[in-house]
């Protein structure tokens, strides 16, 4: 069963930081608090484009009318198999699909876009602090902002902090 359809997204192909994994961003994003403009203290996320050339293309063009996929944006979908327990993090949403339980919602975070890549994760909108210790010279996370282009600019506004929700069933 399809849970939702959306846009494949991830870090810029030649950037050092931000997230290292690809995400499936919901086709109808939901926003919380955001700061206009791109901050220098953030990760970034972009749409995924196909880079399939004659030398590396093993894929069929049958779902694209026989046309090349090169430099076109990639869609995605999240699916659910019934009868199994599941937990899913849905980027670009603040609410769970019908029939799912919201565990928490917040914002996508990752390393700074100029640092080493790390996985995109969903951080609760009201994060807690671990007891004991002081954070210095450690792994760090920054809010991830959208950078549209291969993500549709009409719904993914550049500079907005990307939301997320964790759902269970």
C-alpha cells in the first residue's frame, strides 16, 4: 500500500556536508516555524536528478514515453506492508497519514553543509539536553533548509527549514 508520493531529495552532489542519505519528501509539504532566506548555519537539501548516460544506463525508458531521464527530477514513494509493525519518518510533513500514530514531529537536521556528511534525521521540535558533559569538538547538527530547482519551487521554498514527523502503526 502506498503511504505517500513525493520528490526524491538529498545533498548537493559535490558538497561536503549536509545529509548523506536520500529522503522522500512528501508531495504536499507542511511547514512550521521558518526563517526566510538561506542561513550560512544550515544544511541544505536538493532534489535528486537522474544522471543516466549511454555508458551507465541500464534502465528502461518505458515509463517515460521512451524519452531520456537524464537531468530530470526523480519522484519517490513510501509504502507500507500491512500486518507488520512499522515506524516511519516522513520528511516535509507535520501530521501522520490516517490510521497512523504520531510519535513526534520536528525538523530535519544534518551536519553543516561545509562539514562531513551525516544522515538526515528528524529532531523533535522541542529537543532535550543530555545530562552531564559539554558539547565541544563533537559531531554537530544544523537545521536543513530547502534549495529548490530540481525540487519544485512552487511548493519547496528556498531557505525554509524542512519539517518531519515520526509515525508508527
